[in-house]
């Protein structure tokens, strides 16, 4: 173990998600050690001052929280990203793809979704040997528990379902991603083809990092409703993914863990009110979201052109050319 190492940990968030992020951060802090400096960086395009103060109040001697408003950096691509969103997604889901270029001072970092509870020291993730892989992640049990999503992964993306990762917990080889021009490849695919996908950021990461992913046990990204049943004491991270959140439903596995940490934040009362006021109409809307996802997966599978059909395009893989050798850089050079 490296003593006093600095561990960069990224979250993406907007004002609406601050209460859940606060619970995630509280759980993370409770499992830190004094041997490390944990630098939490919250990527956003505007979090109000009150919410920033509430989150900053959670800082400790060795856990520091900062806010990075990346509006200016993404201004050239912002509308394109928003245009390609649907359902419950916000533009924040894309932020993790820009971490390598926006933070050149880091060679490695952790990315976590805000709808998580952390039950172990994230330094253990950071210290895992990556080799020459671009990511450390876990297989997405939602995909592997759903036949239509398994088929989608294989047919539309060219990824075997058991190798399709969830992007909610990532250890990122930022240096390697910069070398591979991953961000430019993503933008190239997004702008040139605008192909329909199920999970806008996650699908691209799976395709672009294929064969350069280190897979770890799902206990590091456990999805309550999917995968095998695992005793709570064996879990390192719980990820309340999809639409069934413990602040909306009372039958979500491991929901008591969420409330255990929610009680340690000043957002607990507002979260309880949200839980009580969640309506049947909203629950029906959640079901519609899931139905729409399965319908979309089936639609994409039957489309003539899918990501798997363009990923092997010759000029796509010639992205290591110098800036003067092709128009690719002109399409992908969007960050200021």
C-alpha cells in the first residue's frame, strides 16, 4: 500500500441528484483510511451554491471535495450530447468520457455513479494492477439477466454479454485513454453516425475499450435486482441502477444500507419525503422506461446499420494519424 497517495475519485452530478450523491460520499468517507488523500471531484454544469456548501461540509482531513464546472469545456459539443439523450438520462452520463482530456494531471482515476453505496476502501480499487488495460470494471448483471439485452450486446455491439461492463464503477487508465484518443473516437462515432444505443456512454465505452478491460468480481458493482444473491457483508459497492431506487421503492434489496447512510446526511428528511410522495403514476412511468429500453434493444438489433457495422471502418481506426493527416481531428477536437 502506498502511504499518503492521492486518489482522484470522480462523480457526475446535477442539482437534482445532489441528495443521492451526498449519501454515496458519506458511505465512501466512512470507509477511508488515514493513509491516503481522497480527492473527490464532482463534474457538473452548474450546482447551486447551497448544495455545494452542503457537500463541502462533508470534507474531512484527508477527504477533499471540489466542483468542476465543465460547461465551457463542453460548449462545442453540448447540444449534440443533449440531442442524443432520452428517457431519464441527463447529459451528466457523458462526463466520464471526457475525464482523460480534461484532467491531464492524472494518469489513473476512479469513476463512480452517484446512486451507489460504498462499503470498502476505494483505495483497494485504485491500487489494483491495470496492466495495459484501459479500464477495470465488472460485468453488467442487468444485461446478463435479460435475454434481449444479451442479444443486443452481441448483435449490435459485437460484445459477448459476459464481457459487457457496467460503467457505474470504473478504474480508468487515463494515460492509456489519451494515447488511444478514446474521446475523439467517441465523438467521431457520435457525430458521424448518431446511431441508436441503449446506454449512451456505457455502450461506447464497451466498444472502444474492447479487449482492454480487466474484469473484477461483481461485489464491486453489485446491482440489487440482478445477478446472483450475495450476502451484504461480502459486498464492496452497491449500485442502485436502473429505475428502482431505494428512495422510491421499499422492496429494493439492500435498501436498508442506503438508509443507514442517508441518516448520516442532512438530506435524510427530504429523501424520506420523496419516498413517501412517490406516486403510482411515477412507478408506472418507471415501468414504461424499462419497456421502452427493451423495445429499443429489439429495434436496434433489427436495424441495417449498428455500431458493430461501423466500428471496423478503415478511417475510424486511423485515428493515430497526426492532426494534419485527416479530417478526423477536426470532427473530434471539441474541447477548449
